[in-house]
């Protein structure tokens, strides 16, 4: 267990950060001296976010787009065409890439397209089949999280990646976020937090309606790709045939941080939830789970909550040690450090912007007392050196782009060891996350073994 976790240790994270800081373009220049030709497979909302962020990375060229929905195919083709015209100045006949409605046809044309890699952002049920097919075709793969709706299919993705020797990055983008990388370095190098005994994370969303549509897909297309109705296609995250529910959609991001920051895998799991608020959905809308970890510094508890009926406090992760607490989030305004009484932080922390926050009692419950914390972004800027450079990098790049940059830098060097979240690391998170629903439904405590987390 220790060996696999150490691949994503602070030193490895720092090295990955240097790959980004030094510029992805340089990595490409040192490789084969050519562009990396990429296709987007799954050009819905998330696919378009990844496409937008990847288009501006030096040396990356999108040469094809694939989606079963014409609207999404046309949208992606337009995005790529505009970029090729305005940013690259390509002649008109080279601006708009070919589009496909079947990933198998796209992969069959890999030589004609000069394809090197694919970015996959389809519904989760199609992650494993497309990833495995692309790896077997000799292509590098960036696949959105969750890996797959089941542990078995996630296992198959890892096996395919190992057999192919290609880069297979999973979209746990916090692994490439300098805010998280520097916070983890601070926890391990300064002892400002001390021994972590309790962790808490949440992703709270308000109650909302399901997605609707104006132009439905033909029934034959829905059937071909395994969707029972247009409602299921548009709202696939809420149905058991296509996903593992909100705990996988949102929880996989943050439960991954428990493993990473604690330098361990879960030993035990208990879970509960409710499924009576929405009458038109299959998955539990609210889920709470408690993990127990055996860490190098002793046992720790990690509580996670996802809810879809109230968005108070939104999303964050909190790590509480005997010397201090860190709260971290992709919302940079929600990243700060609070020392325990009697702990004297270093000057670079003391001079950081102050943040007033709610105090927590010894049981981890919020109190009415307000205490002063220190902005982590401001503190790392004060610290100077690599930490300040990391904050500069984060301020000019969003979180998805940074993770994509790491992927393409690894592809350019044809070196999976440079990936911040390869399939085997993501699989360990998938095991922890995809075990929640069975534990919830059985009402039994789940006990993990070390072998559960490895392929």
C-alpha cells in the first residue's frame, strides 16, 4: 500500500508541478517535434469544458470530434473550427474537423487522422468500453471520472492501461491543482497541522429539476447506445443503469483527497442515505458515509456528505490535526489555515490575509465562536520560491486545464509515470467510492483489505 501511495507523494506532486511551470510546449518540443493530435469523444457540457481548456495548450491539435447527438457534434466542430481559424490561422479547408457519431468509426480512422490521444467525457457507462478500445488501438487516454459505474469495469480499465503502456489519466483534477499540492506539502513538511485524526468533506447542491431537451434523439440511436429513453440520456447520472449516482459524480473528487492527504486507503466504511425526495429518479439524493483509515501516524476518521436538496456551504474539504486545521476547496476564497491555541505559525503564514471563520469543538462540531484563520493562497505567495510560483500558475489556469496540461506533457514524453492521476491510482478511489452504495443498501460495515485497491 505504501509504495502505490508514494507514487503520488509530495515530491512527485512537486515534480509534476514543475512540468507545468516549465511549460507544456517545451515538453512537446523535446518529444517528437510534432503536434499531439487529439479527438474529443463525448462533446456534451463536460466535454466542451475540457475541449475549451485543451484547445489553448501549445502543441495540442483537435483533429476530430465524436458524439451520438448532432447538436454536440456540431458544437464541438464549431469550437475547434473557430480556434483553428483565429489562433492557428489555418486555411478554411483545414479549420473544421471531421465528426463521428460512433467511437468505433473514429478509432478505425486513427491512421488517417494521425491520432495520438482521445479525451473521453461520455456518460460513465461508456467510459470503460471506450477507454479500453482506445488503449487497445494504441492511443493515449484522458477519461473523466468516475472511471466506471462498477469496480469490475474500473478494474478492466487499469488492466488495459498496464497492458498498453500508454498514458491513461483519470479526471480527478485536484491532483494537478497547485493549491492542493502546496497544502499537502505544508501538512507534511511543516507540521502546522500535526497528526490528522478527523477529516470532513461535503458537496451540497440545491434541489433542482432534471434536464430537458428540444430535439430528441431517434429511438434507434437511444437503443443502440443502451439508453431506455431521452430522459435517461439527458439525466443519466440519476439512473442506475448508467452511473453510480451522486456519490460517484461528486464524492469521487473529494474522497480521493482523503486517500491522497492521509497517505492511506480506507480500512472501514459505513453509509446511509435518503431516496424519497425525488420521485422521478433512482439514486439516493443525499448520502453520508464514514471511513476509517489506518494512516502512517495512526487511525483517522473521514466523514463525507453529498446532498442535492440544499447548497449551504457548497463544497470543501477539512483536515483537523492536533496542531491546526486546513480547509481547502477549488473555490480559492475557501482555502485557509486555523492554528490550535498555543501554536505559533511561521512569519509567512502570520503575514497572510486574515480569514474569520467558525470554530469547531473537540468533536468536530461547529460552535458560535469566530476565530482568525490565514488565507492559504496569500500564505503561499508570502512564502516565495516554488510555492509562490505555484500560486501564480494557479491564478492563470483553471483546474481542468492544469490536469490536461499534465496529461499532454506525459503524452509528449510517452511516459505514464509523469501522470498525476493514472488509472491505477484512480482505481483506488473508485473502490472506496463504489463501495458506498452497497454498504448503504446492506446496512453493514464494509471492511477493506489491501488487495482490494490493487489490480
